[in-house]
């Protein structure tokens, strides 16, 4: 209903209710036998009262309220409106009596009766409308039975929503750890136990959906609740955190699926805003790989700290376009410069540094897909090593204050080309840091949930298709972190950098990939290896069962942040640049058959690199390597 029509209709209804209230007040005053002299003046009293009441209701914004959500506050507003209306009429009438000697008499008790009856009729009409809109239906055959975890405000509002006709699910029961609510009913729904009873109660009540309605609970509590719930073969959903809910109203469309982030149960990252602001605010910040999953989140979070200029550098125009448009909409005052460039193009990188003079660099551009880089080692070398070298050396040349490399746990005792190239990139920074005014540091962490190539989207896609869900090995474990928390820690680590550090992020406990796959299957309401099969495909080239975060030479010390540790790495390859010269020549001139030569050179740079791509007793490869060294030396 349009606003003006709605206002007009409500005013007409209120006018009728006020008229009835005044008339009924006279009936009460005169024992339902109104004398003739008062009947003659009743029209004047009713019409004048209506005018003052409508004006008073308008002043108190009675007509701007949604009465289907009427509350005690709305009731108070109605009382204030009726009180002002009756007082205004009293003052107006008394003024007429004294100014023009009007001889119309209104008994004093009429004012009191009118106040009470008007409040009751007008207020009652609003709450009748709410009761009508809140009319619940009993469970129907088409309903699916839902168990709500959390009998607080959010759970109660959710149960009200679920009881509407258009809902697919119907609230069968609440569970809540508050013993004072036990065996009580809330809007007709019983509170039947605690979270520990979920498995038993779900079977007892034939539950088909568990909805976690605890928006203020800690992540650890949510993770614990999910652990109780996933023992049951039914779907699990939850309402978002309280700060995501608008006006305290829980709608059915706010219910979301459980995410892997919820399973991890880690509390949000705490950052020191002053430390971060001191090196980002008012500075020209360059982010390479700004269109990627990590780079784009770095761009979003750096934008929060009000840099002077934000340079978004990437090779793919579409991804840079998307993050550029997103940030321009959210931060219209921020100076954002999208830059299309390849970090392997040294002249172009030098041009960018010369033009924009960045003061802080976050280097996130990299080839990171492990199996793909095993098949294309030369491309991994070009991008991850020589691309990093270009950006790092330009940072040194143009006096960048801080340079932070996004590294990987796969750089530790690498078993794949991607990890080995990341380790070489770290060595380049450590070497440069010894002779540069720029503070070079690397931040090393594990798998990032939701990033491109992450296993989670693949598992979800496979579950949606009915399976099988493919896991490489039943004992494979990985560290996991969400994109926002990883990036927040990266930016915080940048504040701690004095130069030459390899920062290691606390990734929590490692997670079995097999357990993760089974949990996702259960959260979708299926039973692993019954409804959805889990298939083992075998370890892919370059993979290992577990990842490490430190080399044997590195020792960690704590920082001021409880999730960030620093490893001082003093291992510098004396022949770093000699071997890199040979590696560069090979990578940029290699044929497909020369992949093993690229890999051999990587192994010279990273002695802990273990790979199946080459046979260490391969005489042909050794001969090729010797010839290469002789040719580059000459």
C-alpha cells in the first residue's frame, strides 16, 4: 500500500475509534443514559477531539510505524499521543469557555474516560493487527521439522518467522544451555534440552534441519555446536553474526549454510590499528597481484587505512577491473590507480616505480597451483622468482620503505616446484635486505579457504553433483586460514618488519583433508560413503602429506601479536646470483624437454628441495647442466 493511501486509511480508522471512544465515555459517565443537553453538544466534542488526536498522533509519528512489529515502545507512543490529544482538547475548550463565554459543558470525568478508552481502542487496533499478522499455523504435512539451537531473542524471532505459512520449515523445539529455560515454552515451542543433547533430540523429534541461532556466541562455541550437530544426518544452517542483522529482525533469507570458517572455530584476528596506520596511512601503497584472492583482500583492507594512493597492479585486466570498481564505489574519495602490467616485464615495472614512487609494497603476484607448476616449471621460475626479483630490485632502487612478500608454507623443505620458487624468492629478499635501505620481509602461511584453486569450492561442487568427493590421501593434513584473517595478519606483520624476517602465521591446528571432506558432506545433510562417496585419487605430483612452516635453520621468536612469529633466516646461498643467471637463461630459452634442467638448477638453489621430476643419477641432465654452466661462464 502506498504511503499517502496508508496514512489516510489509518487516520480515518483512528477518527472512527476516537469518535467511538468519546461516545462510549459519555455512556460510562451517565450509566448508558446520556441527558439530552449533552447529546446536543456531543458532535462538537467528538469532532474537536478527533482533530486534536490526529494532530497529536502525527506529532508522535504513530503513522510511520510498522504495526506488524508493534512493541512496548509503540504502545508508549500511542499513550503519549492520546494524552497530548486529550490535554490539547481540554486546554482548547477551557480557552473557549473563558474567552467567548461558551456555555457548552464537558464533564471533567469525560477527559479521564476518553483518555482510557481512546488508548485502549487505538492501541488495541494496532496490536490486533499484529496478532493477525502473527497468526501461526500448526505443523503441516509439507513442513520439514527444524530444531533451533538457542532460545534467546534471535531464536525466538526466527521461530516466529518459521511459523508463517510461506515457510518450508517448522520449529519443533529449542535447545539451550540456560537451565532456567528448560521445560518452558516460547511462542508454543518447547525448550527440550542443551546443546549436548542435540544428537539424541534430533532423532527423538525426527528433525530434518538444525538451525544455530546464536549470533552473539564466540566462534569456539559455534564450532563446538557444529561438532554436536554434525553427528546427525540432517542439514545444518545458522543465522549470521548479530552485527550483520538489520534492525534486530531475523528473516528466513538471512539463514545461511555452515561454512568451513565456522568449523575452524578461531576467534577474529586482533590488529593494532595504530601500528598499521603508521606505515600505511598517507602512503603510496603498491599491491601486485591485486586481482587475485589474496591481493584483492589486501586491497580492501589497505583501503580502510586511508593510504595516499592505492596502486592495483595485475596481469589480468578483468580481475583488476572488478576490484577497482568495487573499491571506487566503497571509497569514492580514495586515489586508486589500476595498473595492467606483467611483473616479468622489467622496463614496465621500472616505469611504474619511477612514475608513482610507492612507499609500501605488498607482493602477492605469483603462480601458486602446485600440480600445474609441476608441469610448467619454467613458468613458475619466470613469475615467482624473476618477477619477484624485478619488483624487489625496483623497490630497492626507488627507496621503498617496506616490502612484504606473500610466501607459503610450501617453501619449507619443498617437494614441488611452486614451493621451491617461493623459497628462492625469500632468499632474494634476504640477500637484498643486507645492502638496502628498504625493509624486506616475507610472510609465510598455509592454505587459504576460498582462494582460487582452494579445495573447498571443489568439494562443494562435487557434493552438489552427487559425488564422489575426491581426496588425494586419507592421511593428508593441511593448515587452513580464512582470507580476511590471513591478510589482516600480513598487514600487521608488515608493521613489525625491521628487515630480513620471515614471519610465520599461527595457522591453528592442522586439519585432515579427509575429515574436512566428510564434515562438508554431513553439513549438507548426507552421510559420507553412504549418500556421497569419498574417493582417494592418490598424492599428486609435488604434494606431501603434511606441510611445515619453518626450515631446520630457522628459529622462531614471538612478536607482540599472539598469532605472528618471526624466524630469523641467516642462510644465504653464496652462489645465489650465479645459479640464478643460469636459471634465467634456461627458463627463458628452455624447450619442453628442458624442464628437468630447470628443476636441477632449483635444487642447487634450494638443497632441501626433493622432487620426483628428476633422477639425481640422470647423467644426461648432469651433462646438460655442466654445458650450461660452461656456456654462461664463458
